[in-house]
C-alpha cells in the first residue's frame, strides 16, 4: 500500500530562543523545533490533499482545492475560502480541527498559483497561523504534484515559528513527511540549520535533525537531535510512551541527562 508523502526542500525551521522561554540547548527547545516542523508539514498537506493528479488547468486545480479544504475541518464553517482572482485563494481558519491530527488552527492563508512547471508552482503566505500550539509566519514557494509514493511538495520556505513551549524556530533546510493511509501514522524526517552568532573557527549554524513517527492518539517514537557550533548537542529519544529520555553533551566531562514528560497520553 502506498504512502502519502509531503516533500519540502529549502528554508524550513530550526531555532533560537527569546528571554523567558526554554534555553536553546534544552530538551524542551529541541522538541519545540520538531513540533513546529510537524505542524507546518501537516497543515500544508491538509491544504494540498486531493491534488494528486493535477490537470494542468488553473481553474480546475484551484476549484478543487477551494471545494475540498472547507469540508475537512470542524466545526462546520470554521474554514472559509474565497477566490480574489483567477490564480489566488484566500483561507480563514477559526479554531478548526482537521486532518493529520491538526487542532486549534486559526489565522489566514494566501495561496497564489504562479504557473506550471512539471507541477503547479504555488506560493503560500500567512502573517500568523496557529496550529497544534505552534504559531507560524508562513512564507513558501512550492511545486505541488505527484511524487513516488504519493502527493508531495518541493519548494523554498522562509517560515518563522514559535513552538508550543515558547521557542522561536526559524532557519533553512528540508523535511519529508509521509502518511500511511490505513493507519494514518506519519513519519517525519527533517534536517534544518539556523544562523547563530559566529564562534571563532566554528561554523555559525545550529543544526536540527528529526526522525520520528506518530500515530493518531499516541505518543511519538524516534530521535530529535540539535547540534551546536561548539560541537555540543542535545538528543531526545522517544519510544511511543509519554516519557522521553534525553542527553545534553557540552564537552567530554560535561554531560547531563534526564527524562522529559511529553504529555501526549
């Protein structure tokens, strides 16, 4: 049975922190980065689902998206769509619950169809969109269409988010998210980097890598790791339960560990 995939290459989400929120090198901030990426990927797929076989005709593609998106969200009427022009759709969400485990979705989204390459070229933008506890300022240009294994998008993103624990998340990178149609379980693989203050003789990047699976109503399994310019790293390991062991390594003699309550059961 085929999986349905969402493929994004370009600027995605990595992370930095503001005063009063989890430190950037904490396990909480590490999970925030993964949660924000997951929320964005799930939301984009919820918009594009149903475009697996585009006709190459602008009007048919946009009419299909406009007709299917509002009926996927509850309560009825919480998702509204208008068509300001022949190449643009405008969405408004008001505390909606939708597919792929999306809850408390609010905000506006603008979709602009640039044209066609091997697939439709679509711009997405939103000044502030909330989903699953994350708040995202979304800016994306994507190719949407049929990929091996299902539907996907391939594009350039420049999103900035605040994760559910308060960590600001931004940067460049790529992620692939796939869903199994029968179980609705999702697998997220991501690698992102964010510029940091330059450290002498070190690359000025924070790198976040995510490899996790989540099924409806359950806790995730997999690993999320953040690598810092000074070679420090934080790693959170999940096994499908609500308790996730973590380690934080600064130097060979400075290693901490603990257990994080995911609050997912």
